[in-house]
């Protein structure tokens, strides 16, 4: 691939994104997988398309930024579209719309995979079509859009490609009570995306007669060696299953708004302790 081919690819993707970059190197960096960056660093002779761009390195920093921007823009759109939804409902639908599965689906819709820039070895391995690579690259492109043009081009893309019919489908499911109640699955997917480990649930307390039990469950990150890890949140319910779902919901909300540090603080916060004492 020569410089002309790289430029042609960027122009084609810009047409798909319906946005013209002032700094095309941002988009080039967003498409650059770490395998190619590592190949460059090792000094392996590759084609002209691998000449370092002015951003340098791979797309992982842009992926980090894009994940946050995407979550903000989707939250803003849902907030405006559904004034009757409560926080938990907004959080659950947002988690589905920004999930790895959905973002990989969006990447597939626009044919993003063929623009991803990989090392020769990973090109042969079929990495281009992997769900994780597609979703991560899609997030990196969102980060590039934001840095180049601010929130407006991200909003336009999200409205057109990320929300669309899927947002309406999730809204219908929410109103009918189908599918959207599985906060445990959503939390596990979020933690996997953050690469921080799996959640584990533990009953901390139970009270009340057998016919009217109340359970307090804590969710934590699985610690090294199977021991207790970082606390994320606590939840309550009339069954262990319901309490686990409530804990997962709370953890997911805190992760999406404040990150792991916020979840840690929230798990031990006085507000929850007051609620626990009043309810159990």
C-alpha cells in the first residue's frame, strides 16, 4: 500500500463518516492497531503506509477518549429523547448502545474493518474481523472526530448510526420489560471491556421472616488468587437474585459516571449505608 492508497482510504472513510477531517492524521492514528505500531518500533521493514504519522503510536489513547465521548453523547441523546425514563432505565439502554457487541455491529454497518491498519502477521491471522478490534477502532474514530471537530460530528454520527432503530428497539423492550433487566450481564461486559476482571457477588446480610426476606449483596472485582478484590457496589432485594441485579445496576451506573474509583467510593459510601439501615 502506498501513500496514495492510504489517502484514498482516508477519503473514502471520511465520506462514510460524512465528515472531512482538518487533521487527517487523527483519523489515520484511530485506524492504527497496536500490532502495526509494535512492528514499526521493532524496525521491521514494511510498506510506505507504515510511515509514522504525527500522532505517533497506536489507537489506544484515542479509544480511551472515544469511549468517554461516546458514552456522553449517547447519554445526552437518551436524556433528551426519553424525559420519562428514570436513571436506571437510561443507564441500561446506554450500556447496550455503547457495548462492545453494538459498537462492533456499527463498525460492520459502515465497513470499518477494511480500513483498520494492522501488522503483516495480524493481517494474516484474521484479526481485522474480530469483534473487539472493530469496537475498539470504532471508539478510536469517535475520539478522532471529537478532537478534530468537537461534539457536533460525534452527535451526528451517533444519531445516524449508533442510535437509529436499535435505540427504538431497546426502548420498546424496556417498556415491555423484556431483556433489559439483566444488569449482571451488562456489568460483566463493561468490566471485560475495561480489562479489569470479573465481578463476584456475596451476600452481606439478610433479614426478615422467611416469607418476607430482604438480602443485601455486595459485588466486587474478583481478586488475585480468588480472594476479595475491589468493592464496586451493594444492592438489596427480596431474593438473592434480585439483590445481585440491584448491586450490578448500581455498580454499572457508578462505572459509567465515575469509573472504578467512583465505584469503590460508592460501595462504601454513607448514603448507601443509611439506605441499608432504613430498608433492611
